[in-house]
C-alpha cells in the first residue's frame, strides 16, 4: 500500500518551494541518470515511500548544509531537531579511562581479541543480556522481574520496532499510534514491512493524554477502511511530548487491547531519562498491578529498549526487544541475524553495565543534568513569551507557538517553521511532522548541545523570531481612518430606519 493511502489528512509534511527555504535546482544529468536507473529497480527501491520528504528530515538537511559552530560558523543553523544525549559523556569517558581492559578487549590483562573477532551466535553474549535485563529492572525500581532468555538484541531501537512489525503484522495490517508521535515511525514501521499506521488523535485539551474514546475512534477509522488492527504502539516516556504515561492511560490501553484481543508494543527507550515526578511506570508493571501475569495478554505485550538515549550511545547501535511470548522471541532472534551488534561492543558494554556503582552514579547524575538543561530551555522560552507542555522526561520539550501563527492552519505552521530555520537559524521539528492535528506545536531538543549553544539559541528566538513576528503584525495592522471616512462608512453600513 502507498503511504497515507487511507489517511491522507494525517500527512502534513512540508516540502520546500522556490519561494521558501531553498529553491529546487534544475534537473542535472546525474539526476536524470538516477531516474532512468530507478526504473530498473524493485518497486520498493524505485518508489519514494521512505518518508525522507518529511519536514523532520528536511530540517536536518538544511542544518547539514550550514551547521552552527561557535568559532568556525557562528551564524550557522543550530541543531535542535536531534534527540541525542551528550550531557554525560564525561562520566562514560571517565569509566573507560579507569577500565582500560574493557576498552582494550582484555580480561584480567589477557587479550580476548581473537575470541571476539570470530563469528558469534546471533542470540548475543549471555553476559551482556544478563546485565541488560538487570539494568532495565533497576530503572523500574526492581518492581518487574525480567528474564534474559526473553531478550532479543537488535542493531538499535529502529531495528527492534521494525522486527516486531514483521513478527506481528502482515502487509496491509495496522497498528494504532497516539499522536503526536516520533516522525521516524512512518519509516521504521511501514517502509519495508508494508504495515499501516492509524493515528489515535490526542489533543492539547488534556495535555495530549490517551483516552478510551480516542482509542475507539481510531479503531473505528481502521475498520472503515477495512484495516485489520493488530495492536497499539506507545512511546513511554513520550517522544515528542517528554511526558510519562499515567496509570489511567495505561489502563485504558490494557482494557482496549483485552477487548480487541490485540498486541501492545511499548517503546520505552527514554525510561532512564525521567528526571521529575510522576515516576515512570512500565507497561509490564501496569499489568502486574492488575495481576495479569497469567493472562493471555501477558504474552501479547512487547517492550522496545535501547542504550541510545539513556547512555547517549546511538552510534553503538544497542537495541533490544523484550517479550514473554516464546514464538515472538524465536522469530525476532532469527530476524536479528540481519542486524547484529558486534561482539566487541557487547563485551565492552557488558563490562560497563556490570559495574553497579557506575550505573547508579551515572543514572542519578544524568537525570540531574537533564532536568537542569530542560529548565534552562523552558526559562529561555518563557522570557520570550513562549510556553512548553509540562514535562518530566526525555531530551526535548513540546513547545507551544500557536500564538505566533498568522492563522490556525498547517500552512501557517509551515511558514513559521521556515522562518525559524531560515531567519532564526534553528532546526526544530514542526508538529505536523509528528502528525499533531493542532498547528503551532514544535519539538525542541536541548541535550545535544553545550549550555553556551543553547543560550545562543534562546537569544536568537528572543531577538530574531519575535522581531519577525512584530514586523508581520505591524504590516497587517489596519491604518487609522480619518473621522471623515469613519462617518462616511458608518452611514453606508447603517441599516434601514425602523
């Protein structure tokens, strides 16, 4: 199926026109050759269904053309569209310096390079899986017991989510996702699997929380278009909202999937970034609170996790699936052979994660740094009259700039976004790229830059963005009419005498 075939109203992605951010160059011979060659490829390779035309990715492209650097390019674009955690690299680097054997692939001073260099079974190193489930349990207050045999290693959370789609849905079958959601899901869940996404429409009226009514409405839309719904996928904590799900929300989802006899995928890659109350509650913990461990649902709940956000290691490509369903674990393990984690990486991180004192220190200090940086962003925006959704997790804020729109439309959001990128020099993610139905919301990341760079970003918003807004407001301000014209217009508008 073509992307958005059934729900074209949810595609609010932007493309740049010649009059906007950048002009389209004329078709050169190399592009023509590429077009001709694409006709000889498979349908998937020759079809533009990857989702790369989303404003989420287009903003990245503009940043890469002109990246900000404090010294070498101080007028460049600041990257606020990338959810990376660079705040605690020094803690990891300190551990590496204190543990040279791990980085040097040694045990008790003896090299194990040859052992690690040889072919490894795709089930993963047992020692690594053991410390991973221990870490996941620790982040959940040890309220949930996890088994290493239920863990499948993948090359990042992207691979984990796609693998679960392959395991749970056939092409043309659907998963329900609450909006706003991570723009990459349109690529990760659909592009190769052929699965469909049906949005669960959440709104700002209740802080974008999931309701029973919204779940039923999404299910009804899927039925209207003859889509078989296989499950609900949630991100908890939410990307892009930066909020943890309430127990009420989790219970709405549990009740819904029990009634429909479908699956739950809980993407919990930000679970270790929760820096403020309320605390994080995993979907497994919510099930245990309702004593559903021995129910059929227990085997239809699957968790995605990675070390990309909590430890700031996206380049290490450490992702995983946790499931109590033996058939899913077996199938996903076989599929993982197409995207393995190197044995050297597994060994190094198994040594790091087994250092309990380091993990406790890291998680505590990392949360403090995230909270401080988030407050810096919120305060900076507040000084410019811009508010954020109240949040307690993640590497970003969900920013409300509706009052800066010229109109309550997706076109007005596009115009504002282009001004932020082109005039202000910040790459942020517009709500439309996250399938938000309310124009004017944007995601801003705060953990992938230095404090000084964030200060520059906040200064640009106060000086450049607000100046643009004031200039536009002055341009549309009606001219003062002379008393003579006021009197004349009043006589023309007067109705008949009674």
